[in-house]
């Protein structure tokens, strides 16, 4: 029985099933391609794989693929042959993998291997694809190869950290404190579930690393989170405060699936986002300039449900340990709840420029 190997991954909040095939598929007529795509989709659905099925093959410029046109913008920035090879994570058999499909799946990364005579009847002269699933070429090979086994992605990164968790254990005891932390985590994930593109990258102890497609959505999430934490715990006399840092940057995407993670982000921009979070006080949302400029443009004057007046502050530049250039720090917060004041100097950060409020 023939097998199929796929990469079942999440890209910018959407599930994809990437299926590599031989470059000989470009010689297949459009109607036959559509039949093959439907067959591959059916095989993936029977295997229980959810998400958009994308067939991809090697090309002179790096990679070509068949996908719905609404995904082309995302895939053109993400999908390379190196990324596809490094992301393959499932392999299974199907009795329907026969004939031409079996040939195309047999050597998916071979550019010029001719099909055996059994499939020749189905091959015709190259014709431009038509229909909703159009063939599309990604970035040139020189860019694809430079990415090695990792793809890069520009992402809005948000870090949260629960302030005073040790004191919480001292005050309530381990058992009750653990339950409060679980309630805290439930709120974070419930607010996250209400977003359109938010992805939980990782959780470590009392901290979350979350990714968003846009700065405005990250800021909206942070404002809603701070409001709901106060709403939940203040009435119970419990001091449960998060500090939040938001930053945008280009990062490496790691799909190694280690330590229980589906994916991870790496690079200096991730460290910078974490450093911005570490500056914050409890209930404080800090961000870098790019996040502020974009989120302020989108959200200034917007009326948030259940949230009072939102204020924006520029706290000036900070020299941050581990980051070569000073970072201009901004704050957004709900008036009457957020500190709305410059983060204090510490061993890891020192304020350089005093900014007008």
C-alpha cells in the first residue's frame, strides 16, 4: 500500500496540510490537477487532518503550489522547500494512492524524475491552471536556500508574567495558590480564544508567550486581559496582576515540536519582547514604538466593551540589558487601573529620555 507524507502545521492562526509532490505535476493538465487535489484532500480528511490542503512541488524559482488564492499572501512569505522538508511530521498509507498520484508522491523532492509509462496517458502539454486553486510561485531560490531549515516570519509578540506568585503562595498556601493560578490561566486562554489570530506559543510557570498577526489585536487582547483579571480577583480580595510586553519583529519559526510545543519562535526580537515585558509593573502594558504607532492609529477613539477610557503614554527610551540599541517604551492602559507611569530603573534597564505625557 502506498504512503503519503505531509506537514500538518499552523501558520498565522490557520491550519494547513502541506503535501509535497514531484515537479512532474506541472505537466499535468488543469482538470487532472484538480482531480488529484480533491483526491489528496479526501485522503487527508479520512486521516483526520483538519486545515487547508496545499499541494507543493520544487520549481526553478524555489517552490510552486496549488492553494486557494486567499492564502497566497501568507504562503508566499512562509512556504519554501526547506521549510516543507523540515516540517514533515505525519506519514500514513491509503488504498486510494495508486496510478499517477502514487508516482507524484513517490519522489516529491525530485525536480526532473520522469513518470513511468503507467501515468503517461494522464500527462499533457503544460497549461495554465484555472479555477479557485491556482498554481502560484513563491520567493526566488536564493531566498529560500538562505533560510536553511527554518522559515522566518514577522510577528507581533506578547509576553505576560504574573507578578508576586511567590507571595501568593505565602499568603494562601500552595494548594489554594495553585488553584488561583489555574483560574488565572483559564482567563488568559479564554480571552485569547476570543481573538481572531492569537496563538499560544508557549507557557512557562506563570508566564505566557503569545503571537498575533497585528499590533492592534495584541493591544486589544492585553487591555481585555487586564480588565478581566481585575474584575475576577479584586472582588475576592486577591492581588493577581500581570505585566505585559508587546513587540514586533522578524523571527525564526521552529517546527521541531519539542517539549510539547507545536512550534516556537527564536531570535533577538523574541528576547527584546521579553525584556520589554520585564520592565513593566503589575497591571502595566508596555510596547515598542512600532506597536504603539500602529495600534494607536487603529484603536485611538475606539470604544471598548466594558473598558473605561484608554490612555496612551510615551515613557522615553530605555537602555535594556542584552539589547544593543535603546528601546523607546510606550504604555497603553485603562484609566483608573493601569499605572500609566514610567517603569522604574533596575539592574536590567535604565531610562535615558524623559518624554512628555
